[in-house]
C-alpha cells in the first residue's frame, strides 16, 4: 500500500478501536442497578453511642413520633450502611434500628404532608432526632428550609415484607421502588418465585396503626441501671438546618421515649473519633462547633515537637465498632481526617 494511503488507514483503525473501547466502558459502568450499588438485606449488630446501646432488629409495624432532619449534598454518591449508593434525589432515609431495606410513611405533623421512603442507611448519631431523610423526601414534606420537622413514622408492613424478599433475592433499589409503586397503585407487588410463599398477600387497605407508639429499642449498659423514671418522648432543640445546611453536619437522634443514662454509666477512657488537630485554640473551637450535632465533643490539648496542639474529638464510645460507625459517617460527610483513637 502506498505510504500516503497507509497512514490514513492506520489512523481510521486506531479511532475505531477507541470508539469500541469507549462503548464497552459505557456499557459496564452506566445505570443505577450496577452490582456495586444494589445493596444487601441487613439488620446489623448492637452498637453503643454516647453510652446508649441500640439493638437493630427486624420489625414490620414500627410507629414512632419525633423530630426528623435531612441530609443531602455531603453524602450524595457515597455508600449507605447497606451498600447502596446514596442518591439525594431518591426517597430514602436513615434510621437507627430498623432493618434495611424497609418502607415507612413519614408524615409532617406541622403541615400534614407525607411521603413514603425506603430505609437504607443508619443514623442520625446524636440525641434529639429520630430519622434522617433524603433531600427529595424533605422537599415533599416541606421541611428543607427549616431543616427539621416534627413527624410521625408508620412502617408499611406489606411493602417492607416485599422489599425484604426482593433484596434477599438479589434485587436492587430499582426493583424495590417498582414494588412500592405497585402497592401505591393498588396492584400489590409480585415477589421472586423463591420467596412468594413467605410474603403475605397485599392488604386491600392500609392496616390501621397501633394506638400506642412503639419506642425505638434502647438498652443501657449493664454497668448503669435503667432509670426508674417513666420514659418521655424525645424532644429537645430543633434549631439548625441539619445536614441540609451550608456546613456538613449530621442531624442528631434520640429514640422516642428514651432517657439518657446517668453520667456514671459511661466508663472512663474508651474510644474517640478525632476530626482534626490544630495549632490554635480558635480553629479547634470553630471545628468543634461544626461537628457538635454528631454527639458529645471536646478539645484535648497536647504537644508534639515542642508545639501545642488542640485535638477536636467526639466520644467516648464504649467499643471501637461504635466509634467506627461515627468516623465512617463523618468521612462521608466531608471530614476526611476523622479517625478512631483509643484513650
């Protein structure tokens, strides 16, 4: 072949190879249903935060009333607790004890608006709020501007059973959302053949909620006896914009009807989550204010190489696993230096 014709031929061959490679890459990485984002069915082990032990368990008729908040940009695209990819435009939520996935109707008691969400994450991690909602769910409840709202949670039994079986059978968020939509349309949701016998048929009408709200499970450490006072419903300050504000933050939670344990119940030492070390106390105080909603925070003074350092940290936590849960959530909200330290 003449040299003048050989070079264009080689160029065309190279361009065709690049186009084919790009098409293959696009085929394998596109779509929300990829294996990396499908998630799993997960309940999880008990964990302790701020001296309170939370026991995740499988429930299908959970009812709870308290303060909701929302989280969005700082977590978008990162992993949730059950392995899905968090999408702030999907109707999802974080809860401390319910199995993942499960389905809840959340009603804003201040304006009557409601939405249906799938639980696919753990949290919030402090004491005054009961659920964290995705951005789109918060928009549907009319609470993005205020950041928080008083809500009622009603678990949808049939839908929760359906998404459980779909997740166990390998189905991801897309299949679960389709099942929820079919229930909303009154058609029910066909389940995988391997699980059909285990799931109840869809009810003709939504089951009435129990007359008395069921508090979230809270178990106090054996070293600290449970307070004798009657449980009270979670309340506390509702100020701040939660995780929807300008600074990355995590909305706090208290299980409805939980009472904080006595201070003596938290052992000395333990595990902490350090978020940063600063050469000036002013900068340390600034970061401490930004992470205050994550839990109990402090500034610990130390020295290194003849210089004074001010370490910002959260805790103490009774186990390394509990501290790890908080550190992981901090990292996903933008605090990349968060790490577990033992004292």
